RNA sequence: GGGCGCGUAGCUCAGUGGGAGAGCACUACGUUGACAUCGUAGGGGUCGCUGGUUCAAUCCCAGCCGCGCCCACCA
């Protein structure tokens, strides 16, 4: 069946994907036995659906995987999903809320069952969306962070780190989310600038009637938990007050005035209230001065019983109002400044985070970070672009303890059990814990398990080895670890990349991957971050529906320049859909002209100049594309493929061979048909990583029409080897001359408004023997492409002709009566001026002694060549003008 | 307060120490047997500003202006 007249992506995409999957083309270890090439997918949230960031991220991974697979590597793209603790729990809790219930009514075990049920029914829609994009992941190896195997890995890592004292339990201030009722890590806190106020409040000095010390605060409600006022030890204003007490307003508590470097004389009043229970800095000050720590909030950030009765039960903001009202009523409010300050918000819940004193589990990240820093310093891991290494280093070198416990129900429950006396047993499972307890207490002792679960990122940190079977010694782990490339966005370098490096090195003794390719953010076309609230989200699947997956993939690849965000314009996608159409139509051309793939075709043995030329151009393109992908310059690879396909193959080669295909020379025609088919097949190969569907479809057609059908799908075929293809320099020069000649004639025709139907017998004057030979070879072709009746040699330009200069020769288009002689004179004069200007520019350079003595020889040589070329052109143009004048 | 990135054609973006590029948009012409989702030709830019280095700067350096992001405990 011939190719359809129009390219319709929706008709070809589904069937090919299905076939690839059925044939196991994505399966690692099946198609190739070569050196492994491995990418682990950044596991999307089980709740997630495909957004532009995923589309970009996974397109680039698929380009790499398909490229390496074609190059003969045993390509493994390891897919899987993340259980996404908080996000998923929130989704299910929302559902419960709609049903008028909540997780507490349900109980922990039923709630977790409920989440699993939701996961089985609705989780992972994103993978079907990735399939539509053409992602060639090894789906049979799909993993989930809560799988039995991965959970075992998580437990083992926890237990081992605990036994190595790299995990410990500690009581300190944490970032507490009063909506989600859990601790979160530093990274999950989003600091936002917000307008606020700085209240200056007078604290009365004890036993000194009428004397006050003024403190400035953005959070007056926390004064109820103050246990000191700090001033700088060198601050002359307050020197005599250090050691004295103030009477805390509203509370009546006597609290000391302490000297501490933390107090900045420049800030506020220079005296700062100290609330060790609700501020990270104050906590440190409190520790230094052995101050009491008073917790004034409950888990919802409502005031608790540690404050005077009038304030109990108030929510933070209400408390603030109430406190201020009392302060003002007592005449203790000195002044209020309007300021902008940063306020911490929970990145999931969107509520203000409260520093709160709790028991939590921490990872000693500093110790784990050391080898992870060295691995990047030594180049065992390279970031692309390189600059991200600085970001990595600056965070890793100042890394803080990682709070890994979460007060949630969905996640890996911490493998810690407590004895009646609070003794902690950290073991692989309950039986082991009970045994340990029996040993410890000398008798069987009931234990209670820690209620908390682990931070989601704790399990994803193990992803590169847990997905391959660790802690078991599996053949996959042996073969595919360390992986090769990690493709990710910069927003999770800390969350994920850094932690994978730490865990990989610690537990595997080897880096988890060698290259981290960090891609940009996809923004809307105005450069704004896409977000639901702004309503500027472009759904990638809408673009797939409208233009096809290939067009979207190609667009994202072509725009993935390193180190720059992608502002996605729809017109770009449309343009690349048109590109796919162009390719489709070029294939139709080949089909209609019976250009069949010949298994015995030897690109090095072609005899026709035009074929030698296209073989060389193919080699150049293949080399450029290969090099670009290897350097992760996806945009350069895409551009090179685009340009070669459209502007070299379609615009020129196809046009150049038309006369050959229709001509009488059957031997030449036969060779050209085979060569055209071969070139098209090379294009399909080179485009396949970017546009898998349309290329597979066209390849399918091409190979099945061939005398001996190729048995392989494109997806598993070999990648073109540029170095094995000949590049004929003479053929390149010759075709370049033809192309320039045709272009010049077309240009001057358009410029002189020569009517389309004008019949012209062109003459080539002053041609060297080699040029004469070229003309003899290609005259018919040139005439056809330039729409001439004929073109042949002459000794002299005819009268009243339009003349264009190509190298040493002049082409004359006799157009007496058709053209305006004055206009032609003006045109020639303009051309001469242009050439003169160029010559003058070069002369100026060459006249400069500094230039001639200091510039490298090849640059000087270049200038001489340029001068000669322009001079030749100028002379020829002058002669043409003279000729025109004589005739006129 | 530190760190990073960006400012090139109307729009979206490549690129380079030595002759300014692509796609889209725009203009003119075109029903040539692959393709109007097309073809041919063309217009359009002091490469943010100011200095410096250099024989030579859009590219390297410094400062400035504008925009964005990341990190940070400043009341």
C-alpha cells in the first residue's frame, strides 16, 4: 500500500509503539549484548500526570536511550514510580474529606489499604502518557518505591546507617507544618518575601520603675514564650543592663538580659527578644545561656497552656492581634515599622512553617557528603553543564543534618521499636527487634514500633541500586550499576541527585552515575513559570494530539540548549510538525520514483557526481549529529538533522536528481534511485531518536518495498557510521558551483522581476576549462532548476542582458525587451559598490602593520583570498556594466 | 547578604576572538507530476549601556542598567 497523501501522526503512532513493546525492543539485554548503557528514570510521583517538565525530561532520556541502543549498547532505561509520601497522602485525604470522613476515623491500617487501592486504580497514569510520547523504557522492569524489594532496601539502609551512628534520634527545633502535622526538611521550606511589620515593644526593667528596654520583633505573639532579652556585649547603650532582668509583659515572668554576639546593634533597637522554643537562632542563644525553653504552641500552632489563660487556644494570627491589643493598651508599643521580610512556607501545604521542638530522626549528612563531594571533584561524576557543580558543592559543603522522619501514614515506617523504658531497637523486622529486646532485657518484652515514616526522598536516594535488586546480589545490579547518565531538572539536585550520590557511594562503594545532565525549566512563551494558578499551563498531550508526539519531541530537543530555560512557543511545534510532513512527502517522492533500498548498495562506489556529493553530505550530517548527541547538545543535533533533511536532501538533492530519474541513462538512473533510497534511510536513522514514530513508519514502507526486505525495525538498527563514508571533495566543489549558479540566476530573475514565462537562452562567458566541463555535465540540470530554455558557452555577453558573476565566469541572461536597462545598470552599480566596500574593508586591515605582524598567518591568508575573490567579482561586474553601456 | 544565569531580527531562540544565524511572522512572485503543513526570492539587527584587554570584541574582563533563579538565621 502506498504512503498516504498526508502525514497523520495519530494514525501511525499507536501501532508502532505496540509493536515495539510486543517485540521486546525496549527490553534490556535482549536486543544487544554490547556494553550496557543505563539511565534510571527520575521516578514520577504516583499521583502525577504528565506536564511539560516530564515531557522534556523523558524526551531527552529517550533520545539518549534510542541513540545508544542503535549504537549497539545494551540500553536499559529503568522506569518506576515514587510513592510520594505527602503528595499521595494528601490526595487520598482529600477524597476522604469529600466522603465526610478522615484518616483518623479510618485508622492507620485501613487508611494505608485505601492508599494502595487508590494507587492500583488511578496511580501511574503518567506511564501511559509517557508511552504516547514514545518513551522506550523497559516497562517489564517497572519498580515502585514501596515495592517489597525496595522497601527492604530502605529498611536495610536505615538499619545499617543507624548501626554506623549515621542515623540518630534527636530533640531539637524542626520545621513543623501545622497543617499537615508533620516535620519537614529544610529543603521543603519555601522562603517567600512578604510585607510585614516590625513592632517595637517596651519591656520594663525589673525594680527600675519607668525604665524599659525596647525589643523589635516581626512575631509579637511569640513573646509569650520569651525567656531572655539579648544585647550585644559591646553595645554601650545596654552595657549596664546586662545581668539585670526584665518583667515580661502580659506574662509577668522575670527573664534575664544576656550579652550575646547574636544581637546586632544595627538591627531594630539592638536588643532582641529570645524565644528558644520557636526560633532557630534563639534556640542557639538559649543553649549558650542555658535559658529555659518554653513551648507555647500545640501541633496546630495554637497557643497552649504554657501561656496566660486569656490567650490559650488562639491561632497564631489571632494571638498576634490579641497580644498587640494588650501591649498597646498598656502603653508598651513604642512604634511600628513597615518592612518586607521572608516568611517560611511549607512547599506542599502552603502554610507558614513553625519552628517546633520535637523528637525526630536525622541523617548525619555531613559525614556522607564528604566522599560525595570528592567524587565530583575528582571527575567521577560530571555535571553537564558544568556550572551546576558549583551549586552542588556550595550546598554539600554546608550540608545540615537531614530530618528524615515524617508524621505521616503513607510511606516506609521507621524500623525502630521501643522498650517499656524507652530503649531503642533498630532492626530489619519486628521479630528481630523482639529477639534483640529479649537479649537486652533478659526476657521477652513487648515493644512498640515508631509511628513515623521516612521522607520520600530517603527511598528515592537508593533508586539507582534499589531498582536493580539491591540488597540482593542480582545479575542486573552487577551489570548495570553504576548507571551512565542521569537526566534531571536543577530543582531536584539537592533533594535527589546529591542524596543518590551519597547513598550510592556509601552502600555500593561506587558512584550511581557518571554524568548528570541538568536540563532547564520549561516556561510559557512569555517566560513565566507554568503553574495551575496562573492558568498558563500547556498540557503536552494537547500538543501531541494536535501535532503528534514526534513534533513535540523534536521541538523540545531543538530547544534544549544548555543552560537556558525553554520558553515554549506553539508555533515552533507547528513548524516541526511541518518538518515531519516534509519528510513524509520526500519519502513519497522516493516511493513514486521507485527508489528502492538495495542491500548491496555501496555508498563508496557511486559514479554520479550528485550521488558522490550527497553521500559526502550524509557523512557530514551523521558526524555532526553523532558528535552533538554525545556532547548532550540536543539542539545542535536536532538542527543538523533538520537542515540536512530539508535544505540539503529535499531542496537540492531531490531537485537535482529529478532529471536523472526521468532521463535516458538507465544506469545513472538506477544508481541514483538506489542512492536516494539509501540517503533517505540514513535520514530516517539519524532522525529516529528524535522522531521515532514517523521514521519507523517510513522505514517500514521503504524496507518492505525493497527487493530483499530488511528484517529489522528501525529502533534496533545500527547507527550510521560517518567515518565509514567517503567524502568526495571534488564532487562537493562541483555541486556547490551548480547550487550557487542556480541560486544566483534565480535571485537576479526575482530582483529584475523577470516574468515567469520568459524564455531565456543563457550564456556563460569567460569560463575556465574546469567550469566549461561542469557546464557541459550539468547544463540541462541548471537550465531546469533556473528555469532557462538553455545555457551554454559564449565568447561574449549578448546585448541588453542581465549579467551575474560566478567566480571567474559571467552568466548573461539575454532579456532585451523584457528588462529595464536602467534598472539593470543600477543593480550592477550597487553590486559593484558592495564589492568595493568589502575590498576597502580588507585593504584597511591589510594596511595595518599591527595586523599583518601579529595576526596568525591563516587569518592573513584568508584576507588575501577574500580580497582576490571580491576583486574578481568586482572586475567582472565592471565589465558587465561596460558591456551594457556599449549595447545601450 | 552571597551565588548563578539571561539581555542578538517584530516574536521564540541558536551561535562565534577575525565575513551576524534559524523557526515563526512579514513582502513579492509561483497551480514546474513529493509536498500550499509547499516552492523561489526578499526586507528586517549600532548582538542592553559604558569602559578595558587585543592587531581584531557581539564573543574575553570590569562597571552599570534591566530581568529571572538558587542559597542564607538577620529580630
